[in-house]
């Protein structure tokens, strides 16, 4: 689906509690945004309710501006710019994780934001990463001129163009008054919510006066009021007033500087801490080990308490507003999270209790166990639920790795354990990063962890697994030589350890690597060794993967029957074990084979099935490749708008995941489609960076692909020159395209014979060259060629004919061609043909049949007689007749023979 057709998205979840007060602030801030301000910062002391106000404004904005996207991006848990980029990407629907160069992440997110049109992005709790994030925010504001940014922060950004709106306390009652100000209303509402079945406080002015006194002493700070309200049912308002003591003096006298704001909130949290019993204090302190939302099971493990006791502790902390509810996991598990300011104080308390290292150890043990179990499950079954479990814990596993690699003064044994812990965490998250990207996300961490582990002679099996993981990541980043070195080292270590399961996977990875380098014999040898081990181990999923890769190898060698057989075996195993991702991969490859064999309807069904599966699995890289193949089919069939949309989406997805080679190929295909609709400047903007990118990766057939794509620009320029009557210029451009075609076929082996991607674009290019008279010596004896709407037609082995004035014959031929491509062998009835040929006319059946006969006779005389069929269903084209469209209209008219054709087949397989 094209980006423009996507439904407007909401990344917004309102708290269950009522919004109270702040109506004037809502009107003022909304007025700024509607008035054209691009960056509004809602700033003020910690605990003032900036987040709640921003959420309310965003919700009302979403209702009022139904055509705009509205996103909330929570930055509370972010520690640096890389984490901020990841949070923004997740909010807007991109797939970005840690480990990528910050400048690249900032630029990528800017491009993504620029495509969204009018939208509102709320950046919540910006202050703790403001220094690092301000330049990025400035870049995003400039990159996305239709986007509005609302930031909440304890500090202004001080960026050019910023409008800062300071948020003060809630409205307070006057001294001695019992009026229901916003602060009083907030306390009463939250206290009632916490009170549940407890008896209500005594009614009347006396109680309201006590509440007014309390909220005044709390200075109208919403967080402090809510914390107080959480205990009102136990202590009563007067009990709360009595317990504030000297800590409230700091609240009352806090300045507006940053340190004073931190002290103000610290006082509120310290006061709440003092009201906890010791078991609740320990639970809150231990929860500081989490870096994001956590489940009750994770809490029980980190608290080292039975599940029932842990549930009691977590619920108690939630009831006292020291924990907040987080969105549930994909498996429905309830999750909780700490406000960051609470987590910071809790971490200090944990260290004071002397339990920090033990809690971190328990945290790491829980997430390593869960992550490794899910990774093993995914390796065995390829199941989506296993992948989602890893994705749900991704932030915690990255924190385990980063924490293990932090500088430490631990003894050698401790350093070895830390390095191994980091490697285990990074191997556990590999299934997510290798399917959903970005592929380079863990490379930096793997480099550091492997360097430490190898220097300390860490456990060889862990090192071998991590080497293999880095080899796969390097291959996907286009670093073939470095990937080969890693995989060979991993193979040697696995063989020395006798780790056959690990070795078999590494052999398959080596096969893929050599296959990509077009060293077919080495690829075949490694696939054969891997297949033998997989079968001996009874690993059906791994067996299916290698069978599918053998299909791709035979496909590349033009052994179509063997390729089809291997693909079907792989698809059968994938269906048997429920591995949607593997089924999607080899369904895509089988679709490509169908396309090359002249069965577009079957190919389309394969691609659409694969895209649905891969979209569900969340493998953005393979989804993009499948969309690219579907786009190539659309291009070959003359559906240029659909081709452009598919290729554009594929490019965007591949940029997100970081598959640079596939991105370059997708840009070439996009450029060819753009040129085919006459968008020459856009085509160049796609092809030129693609050529530079593919040249950097150093694969000559890929570079040749960019040159072939430029041939479509030559054709577009030729057609424009011909329309303007500049015949010599048109001929020069046709000659340039023809030279590109010839160059791709030069040599032994040629780029066309080595690359299915080259062959595919070359096939489409040469058909268009034939239409322009650029390949007069070539003939496509067995193909029916049409221009858009069948304005011009070339029957198999014949010349071009102009049907622009033969309206009925043109419409009928176009309908028959579309029917043949979508449902080969199925005819169109006389009634259907009548509506196509003479739409809207009222014609008697006998007269309509006669008109159809006359029009069909015209087509027979043009050379279509051997291919037109009539049976009981009506008329059809021979189902064996390949039908293709060209994007340019022919140079020769009215039956003049501008004979042309092509050889070769197309590509787009991935392993």
C-alpha cells in the first residue's frame, strides 16, 4: 500500500485517571500550535504535570485534527541520543535499535518524519537528554516542515524558533478558603480512587479546609499531591499534615533552578519512601534494576521473592503511585514501570542497602534465561511468539550487555564472566535484530564483547556462537571479507568442540556467504555438509532452510526444474513446522521463478502470500525484498504506479533495517520505474546514490545493475526528444541505452548471467528498446507486447500496430490480455466483452455478438489469429502466450516492423 493511502496513526495512550484543571493552559498551547508555531516546549519544575497536560492536549488534538497523525514518544528511560532515536523511531513506527552511529539515526528519523505530512509529535521528559538531543531535534524540525513538536522538559531547549511555555503549579485556594481549586479537586479525586472500600472522610468545610492547607503546603505540585492522596485512606489528611515535618520546608523554599527542581521532587519522593514499610522499600529499591517496563514474573525474580509476595509488593507500590502501568506485552502479560525520578532515588536506596550487585545479578540472570530460551525456541521453530518475547525484552537485554561491558575493577574471573554475559545477551537478541533490523545494531557491542572475551580466554562455545553472530551481521552489512573471517573462525572452534548443532548452522551461513559471492561450488559444498548434519541431528527447520538455499543455487544456475523442486520441499517443511518466515522467503523465490517462466498470475499469488506472512512475522528486510519483486512484476506488466509504490516502500524499509546492498538494488528498481513514467529527475535522484552505494560494496554485477537502471532514464529522454521532433537527440539517447544493454551482456560470465537482478531490469529495458527501434536485430518471437491501454500492439514475431483509432479492438485486446495474465485459460463472455468494447451502449445481444466478431477479425488480421481462442465461455488468448507491457510507444507505426526482443531472465532472490 502506498504511504499516502495509510490510515493516520495514533501512538497515544491516556491514563485512566481524570484530567483536572489546566483548561487555560490547554487553550493557550493549542493556540500556539494552530497559529503555526513548530516547536513548543512545555517546561517547568519536576512533578508539575507536564506529561499529563501534554497527553490531554494530544488527545484533544487527535480528535480535532482527524487527518493528522499524533504520537507520544516517552523519553523517560532514555540515557543518550541513541536511545532517544530508538524511542522516536518506535513511536512513529520505524525499527531502530541501539548500536548504530548517532548521526545516521538522526538523519534516518528526519527522513521518516518528513514523509508523514501534518502531524504532532510529543517528546515527553526531554530534560535529562537535552544537551545531546537538542541538535537532533533542531534537525528534525528543519527536515519535517509540516510536523509540530511539543516537548515537555525541566529546561527550555533554547533552539531557534522555540516557543517556551512555563507550567506553574495548579491553582491553589486562598489562605483559609474552602474553595474547590484545581489542586483541591485533584487531591479529592485521587484520594477517592485510592480509598476504594475504606470509609470516606467526614464531609463538610472542615475537611475541605484541611485539604486546602495540605495542597498549599505542597505548593500545588501535582505529583506531590497525588503521592499524598495515595496515603490519605490510611493516615487521613491531618495525619499527612503532621507527617510532612521538615521535609516540606524544602518543598516550600525550592528555587526554579535545575538543582532546586530536583531537590523539590526528591523531597516528595523521599517523603513517600518514608511512608513505605521495609518490605515495600526493598521492593522499590530492587525495581530500580529495570530499565524499562517489566512483568510480574521479572519482578519476582529480581526481588527474589515468591510470586504471591512479589505481586503484593508491586501492587502496593502501584497503589501509592510509585509505579505506573505500562502497555501489556504481546502475550498479554501486565507490565509496570517506574517514573525515572523514582527509579533514580530507588537506585540510591538500593546502593545504600548494599544490595545493588545482587539485584543486578538477578536481573541479568532472569533476562538471559528468558532471552536464550526464546532464541532457542525461535531457532527450533521459527515461531513469531518466540521472536516477540525477545523483542519485548530487548531493552533489558541490551542493558545487560552494556552493563557487563561497563568499565569495572573486578578481578579477572569477574571480567571473564562479564564478557561472557555480554556475549550471551547479544546472541539472545540476534533473532530480533537479524529479522527486524537494524543489522548493524549489535556490531559495536559484539566487537567490544568479543575483544574482551578473547583476551580473557572466555568459554569457547560462547565465543564461537558470538563470532558466528557477528559474521552474519557483517554479511548483512555488506562486509563480506570480515564476515568470512568470523564464520571460518567460528567453524574451526565449533568443530574443535564437537558442537555439531552449532557447526551445522555455521556451515549453512558459509554457504549463503559464498553463494552471495557467486562462488557456486563452495556454496554447494557447504550446503551439502550442513544438510547432512541437519538431517543427522533431526533439525527440520535447518534442513528446510538449506533445501531452500539449494533451490536458490539451482535457480541461479538456470536449472529451473531442480530449483522448483527444492523450493517446494523447503516450503513444505516450513508449513509442517509452522515457520512463517521461512515459508515467506522461499515463496518469494518460487514466485520469482514463476515470473521468469512466464506465469505472472502464479508469481503474483506467491508474492502476495509471502508479503502477508512476512508482514505478520515482522521481518522488514524480507518483506521489503518481496515488495521489490512484486514491484518488478508490476513494472513488467505495465502497472507503473503500483511498481513505483512497491519500490518506494521497499527502499524505506531497507533503510530502516540497514541492508545496504538490498537498499541499493531497490533504489535502482525505483529509479527505473520512475523513469518509465517520465519522472527523470526523481529517477536520477534514486539511481545515482544507488550506484555510489553499490560501488562502495564492490560487487560488479550490482554496479552494472545501476547502469542498466540508467538505461531507463535514456529511454525517457529519448521519448521526450522524439515527441519534440528532435530526432537526432532521440537517437543518441536510444544508442546510450543500447550500449548499456550490450555492456551488461558482455564477457563470460557476463553481469547478466551472474545476477538475476540485472537480468530482470535488462529484460524490461530491452522490450522498451525494441519498441523504440533500439534493437532492430532482435525479435521476441513468442511474446505479445503492448503499450499502456493497448494503444500499440506487437503480436508474436510481428511488427508494431497502432490501435489508437480502433477503439473497440483496442479495448477488447486489452481486456483479453489482462484476463490472460490474471487467469490464464479462462475466457471472457460475450456480455463481458460487450461492456468492455462499447461501455454504456444499449445493444441487442445479436448485434453485440456481430460487433465482437468484426473487432476480433481486425485483431486476427494484425497477426493475432494463432493466439485468439473461442469456446463455450467466450473469447480468450492462448494461456501459453506471454503478455508484456512496455513503457514507451514505438517509433514505427501502423504495421511497420520495428522488430525487437530480449533474452535473459529476472531476479531478486534472497537467502
